[in-house]
C-alpha cells in the first residue's frame, strides 16, 4: 500500500517528508512481527502508527489493545498488564485476564512506555524475549502470541542513564523506531489540519464551518504549537462552539492562542541538549581550556630549565598562574572563573592566548573528542577511571566513545 492510500484510509493530513517517511516505515514493518517504538512529542498523533501497523498486518482480525502505561498506578500495573490469580492480593476475589492475554493473537500498544516501573520492565522483557508471562500470584508461565508497539515522548537514553529504564528492554522495543515530527516543523500542514478539524466539528455540532482570514492564517502558522496537533484540534473546537462569526480574524484568533507574543521563543526540541547534558559538555570544554593552559605552562618550565635562569624569570609555573581560580567568588560565572585566567606582570602570554583563541574556533565537539581521547590514553583505556576524571557516568562515556568512533 502506498503512503497516499494510507493517508486516505486513516484520515491523516499532511505533506511533510518526515511524516511520509514515518508512514512508509509503518507500512513496511506491518507485515512482520518485530517490535516498534514510536517517538515524538506529546500531541503529534503517535496513536495512529499502531493502528496502521495492526490493520495492515496479518493480525488485523485479532484485537488491538491500547494501554496508557502512565495512567496505571505502580501498585496495580503488573496485574493490569499480565492478570492475576484469585487471592493473589487483598481484593483479588477471582482470577482476571490482563491486557496481554486479551491481546493474544493481536497487537498491544503501550503508550508512554517510558513510565513503566523497573519491576514491570523485567516482565515485559521476558514477554519480548520468550513469548511467556506469569500472572501475579501464579508460578506457571503462559505462552502468548502478541505484537508489541510502544510509544514515548521522553528521551529514553536519558532515562537509561538515570537508571530509570532498562537498556536491554529499550533495544528490544526499539527494533524499529518511527519518529513523528512536531507540528512546528509542518508549517504547510497547519492550515490543512485546521480546515479538516473545522469540517469535522461543523458536522458534529451542526453549524457552518469556521474559516480564517489571510492575516489569521499567518498568525496560525507563526505560532510554535507546543501542544502540537492536539492543541490545534482543541483550538478549532473552541472557535467552532464559541464564535458566532464564521470568519475568524487575526485579532480574535490571538485571544485563543496562549502566549502568542512569545511565539518567537523556541519550543523544546528533541535534538537540543538537556540542561544536565549541557552542563556536562560545558564542563568538558572548560577542562580542555584549563588543561591547555597547564600544558603550556609546563612546557615553559621545561624550556626554562634548559635555557637558563633568564627565561625562567619570565615564565610562571602552573600553580602561580592559577591563584585567581581559588580567590574568585563562588557565585562567579563559571566561564569567567575558568577562562579569564590571570596574567602575571611581565609574563609572556602570546602562546597561551593564541592557543585559547585557536580553541575558540574549534567546535565543542572537537574539543570534547580531544579531551576524551587524552583522558582515555592517560588511563590506558580504563573507562571507569576515565569517566571519574571527566565527571560523567560510564554509560555516558561509552556512548561518547561510540559516537566519536574511539573504539
């Protein structure tokens, strides 16, 4: 089935290439039984992907069971997913099937799969690896034939680094990843979606469809839509019910869009470093510059020992060039404390300043790569010691080694 046919069959609106790519991948994997992880921000329509996969697969006549993992309390989620036996816990008056058993032969969609507690993750991993599960309160394993499609709007690698999600389960779920783009990256689709929703609510509430003036269309497309398609749909419904004038002017539309005057502020993006990741990258940069200064000072010492006391008087040891680092107030900006290193009177600083200036022209990635390489060499490849010196976790260091090809 072609992508355009999928759009027509499932009522999907849009022409953006990233959307077409996601739909194409869904069609391609539908005929198989491999696990799929759907990623994207909240409100982008991730629930459409498991529907497409299920209805285009050989399981289409069996159930498609959708479960919101984030909405089930931790104390009952194992029972909800895998069922329980009579008397398994207080209130278990009889045996009960879980969602996995209900979906036997079909597909189970685990929305917000990143919110699963660690104990439940172990049970899910067993289902994916062996096709077996054990009910709460039972000791007998049951076979099951179910396809798993997960979805998440969180950074799973960050969850893994924090010990909140099992790495082995992530790679089992993420056999194929389908990523949906946010609405702000689909500007040409925004007005199309507005008109589609306007027509839907016109039929639902039996009123004429609302439409936008040219100025209102410009306002609509310039907004960042942090709530994505869900937010746009809710806005259209409000306009349809509340406004008596069917042509919506820009002044009216602005009243329904929150923080419209702040639309130029970038919304959260998946490819932007988190605050903790930014701090790690920044500290590595400071360490590079700090080590460069020390290396150059040590070189001066070595040269001065060979050329005599004349040059030695003009070269300062590494320690003498750093007193201001300790005397700087604790709340001073880190860049100022680390990078504005003092110059002693008469000290030759041309080489140091030139090196720092050259470092500023390098990308952060180049500096980070060089630092990690040098620290690994210093510790003869021992990652535990290297990660301790760099101030990052071993898992983060391992990811950086793979990223930079330092194996």
